[in-house]
C-alpha cells in the first residue's frame, strides 16, 4: 500500500517501516500528492507533493529560481506575524534577501575565528570525554551528544557562561515536539511556550549585540554586528534570528548525528573496528555515512515560484513540495545496498546537509569537525563505550531526534544494562534494528 505521509500515524511507525514506505513511493514514479487539510466552502485544500528520489531532492535544492523557501521550510510554515516579530530566518528567505544575509554571515567567519574554533573543538571534545570517564553516566545524549555542539556554538558566539543554562532550557522549550501531530490543547499551549522561549533567547542575544557594537570582543557576535558587507551588518532582530537558527538547527542536528553515530558503531562492530584501527584514514567516510544513514533532518518544504516540469509531473506556481532527505539518502538508484552502514562507501553523495544550492547547510564544516574530534576522543580513550539500548526517539516528521540513549562501558555491568534497557526505547534505530552486540 502507498503510505500517507500526511497521516501522523505514519510517523509513529518504526524507522524500518517508514523506509519501506519511502521505497514504495520511489518505485511509484512521479511525485505523489498528499492532502494535509481538506478544502471546504470557506478554505482551500492544502497539501504537498512528496519528493522522495535523490534526483528530485537535488534538483529542487539547487534550482532556487523555481523552488522557493519563503514563507517557510518547516512544518507548519511560520505565521506572518511570527516572521514580523521574530525576523526572517535565513532558511526561509529567497533572493535577493537570502544572498545578502548569507554573505554577511559567511564573511564573519574570519580565518582567525575559524582557527580559534578548530582549537576549541578539540579542547571541548577532550573535556567532555574527561568527564565521561570520570562520571561514567548512563545517558549518552545528555552527557556527551548534547554538550558538544551546544558548548561549541556558545563559545563561538561568545555567550557568557552565566547565560548558558537559561539558553539551553529555552532551546528545549522552543524545539519541543517540532513536527509532531498534537492534540488541540497542545497546539494551543505548546507554540506559545516555544515562542516565549524564542523571544527570551533572542532578546538576550540582541542585548549582547548592542554591547559588542560598542566593545567588540573578537567572537562571532562581534563580527556579525560590526561587519561592513556592502554597507550592511546584522541588526538586533537578524542576530537573534540567526542565533535561534544556530541553536535549534545547528545544536539539535549535530547532537542527533553524534547519538546515532554511537548507536550505529555499536550495532556494526566491524565498522567500529575499522575506524578504530585507522581513524585518520576512515574518519571522514565515517562521518559522511553516519549522516547519510541517520539523516538528522528528515524533510524541508519548498513552494513553486513558477510552473515547472520534473520527473514526469507538471508543477504549477504556488504548489508546495516536501523534500524528503530521509528517502533520498536510501535511493537504491544512487546508493548500492542503501540500508547497509558502510564507512568506506564511496562515492557518498548524500543529502544530509541539504541537496546543494544556495541553502546548503552553512554549518557543515563545523559539524564535521565536531563529530571527528569527539569520536576520535571516544574511540581512542574509551574504546569500550557502547550503546546498550536503542535510541529513545522523539516522534517527529521533521527531524530524527534522539531524546536519550543508554550507554555503558564494556565489562561488568554491560549485560545488566542491556537487560535493563531491552525493549524500553519506544522505537527502533535508524537502520531498523535494535540488536546490541
């Protein structure tokens, strides 16, 4: 049967069943249409075409003149008043605003800032593993995967230590149940809570921006608010919007990739041994394969700016499409044995950072640095660390989010931990299995 990607129950299925559904859609040929909201006398029908093949996702990503990001790439699309109050996020902009804003942000990453960040990544990874070995925590996400990207982004931006606990709490509130079908009561309450968290976070960053205009401190906020790119720099609202994007997108995606990475390396001891045996040789391939296999961001939306024909279908101006990266990364016409986890896979043209084009993930290089530095420390200093239960996933049609994941050190308590967490995850890992070796 053809799965209904607009039905919340589809996103409650185990990952293996979702992947089977995507495979059926890829085999069906032209993009299929799904109704999100039936039409009526007083309102039009709302729906989208699902782009599930690698070729379609790449074409839609790279052809921004046809596939626009405005008014929003997430589900649901941000309301007009929300964009007016909080500012337009970089991911939701089309030309020429997108190029102007991205140019300011890109040029703020000066060689000095990049060099300092590279050193900081190594230092933070070492400190996290120091704490891991000393404290021997049970939850890998809270102790390791969440800490790495959050600390790096805060250090990069120059966020004072005293503000960080509050920011972390606000990030968690702002991103709660993103993309999840909710009850009427939750739909009324949760968005308000998330918007209040965003407002608080953006207000704090705007205050920092004003301080750094007067007294630059050499961090990224200072560079962004004092930039002079074609006479422009980021104003307070733009800075707040960019910081929110870094926190909710950059932190969440990298933490999920790290968590899924340990899960995959635990489930595939041959690949773990290969990486441990020659880390420098296989690290780049391991990072790419972890991102492909887990696909931290499941989908983004686009809207047709003009009529366009693609993959046997005539799209019309105003049509909505959804780019399903999770499906494109398992396209059997591009990836041999796509469900296999193989850190030597080459080529590996996955779309885990987007399918290319102007919206290709700005933080790709930093995310790769973080993952390599952290797994180097983990595998060389704590090779016995493993996941002992499947990742506890947050039901979502937007991201492959891991709420928690039990971990343990080999020897002694591992069997007890496996017994304790067996069957308690509420979901399968991205490869469809929960077996632990």
